[in-house]
C-alpha cells in the first residue's frame, strides 16, 4: 500500500463590506464594524467518486480495475485535495492514498478549468487530475486522470495508469452507524465471548482555525461521538479537537476520548455513495482502565441508522 498521512484541508472565509444604496435609509455608521459574510463554498468542495466503485482495503473475490475517490477543498482559486484508490493488475491488488505532504494541489482558472498534481519531489507516487468545476454543488463534471505508483514492490502495471472519468458526488459524512463485534475475557478461569455494540455518530465538515487563528471551513474535518455497550472499561467518548479526526474521500479516521480516560482510534470506509454502511472498521485502544487487555476491535460492517 502506498500511504501518506492525511492533512486538514482549508477553505476560505470571506469578509463582507457594507453596501450603501441610493434608497438605503440607514447604513453602516462609523461606529459599527462590518459583519463577516457566510463563507463561500466552491461547487467542487466535498467528496467525489471519480473512477470505479468505492475504494476498499479488502481483497475482492471478483477484483475490479482502477478505483479512485477524492476529497476537495477550495481556497479562492487554490485547490488542495486528498484521495484513495485501488488497482488490480497482474493478479495483484494494490491500494494507495494521497494526502499530507503528498497532497495534490492546483489552481482554478477564470473559465473554471483546473489541474491538480502531486509535488514533483514525491518519491512514492504521483497523481494528476484535469477537470472543470461543476456549475452547482453535486453537479456532473468530467476529466482525465494519470496515476503512477512507484513504491519498491509496485507491479509494473501500476506505474502508468491513465483514463477519463465522470465524477459522482457523495455527501459529506453525517449519520449514526451501528455495528456489533465481540471480545474475549476470562470469567472464573473460563474464556467467554461477549458481544460488543458500537454506535458511532459522525459529522464531516466544520469550522477550523488556520495557523493565524482565523476561522475557516474545512470539508475534511470530522467530529462526533461514540457509545459502546459490552466493554468492561468504557461506555462513551467524544472527538477532541486536540486529537485531529478527518476524512479522505471514503476513508474516515476519528480519535475519541473515552470516559475511562483512554483514547480510541477508530477507522473505516464508506462502502457506497449512498453512505448506507461503513466497512473495514477497526477500533484500537490506548490507556484507560483496560490498558493492553483490550487493544483492538474489528467491525466488518456498521449500518447507518439515520
């Protein structure tokens, strides 16, 4: 797998100026400060499936070809993106991720066209996308992609991938997902399997602060809460702004501070553009009352309740 760290992606907060018309009876007097307008969101901002079905980290019994999903944020005419994908060739299925220092960036031209490219010094892989900003949020747009994976064990067929696509929008993640797993424990010397129910509430997007303290919109940020029934150590937790949680395309990563003082790192994948379920979910625990006795939960599937 080619994997880069995810990063927070910034969107623009616009400042409003007072407007005075010929029929305006009372204006912005000198004693008043202009009120900021609502941040402007580009129609390109958000989650997009560019090629194939949703990417996955699970080997498929009927391997598909190339898959690519992206999350875009737009700051003025500047774009920063992050993406995940798969490819199957030469009987090998590879997964890759572009984000963090390997994030593709680009510029929106006056006519709405744009190009995205990873940094030229990227040693593990490159991604290039060309397209046009849709006229409305969620609107159809088409483009071209070129991907080259260059890791040490990359098959030669992954070093030159290219094609065209028609992008499909899928909403910012927002909902309650429920899944059941189990844990083993010794009860009076007998190994006992106990069911554990996870209820995860997630909300993608929100206001974040840039390094100067300015509030900005970000479609990659993630917040939420979690309730766990069946754990001997904790019952609930919430995301903490000091422990960043984020979304990259259909991949989620959340850090919850639990009520026993532990930290839960929860990850999973949105399985389809309707966001009906999460798959490949895993929750790992550090600290708290359980310590190393309960380090990992595996949840093959969590179904959306609302």
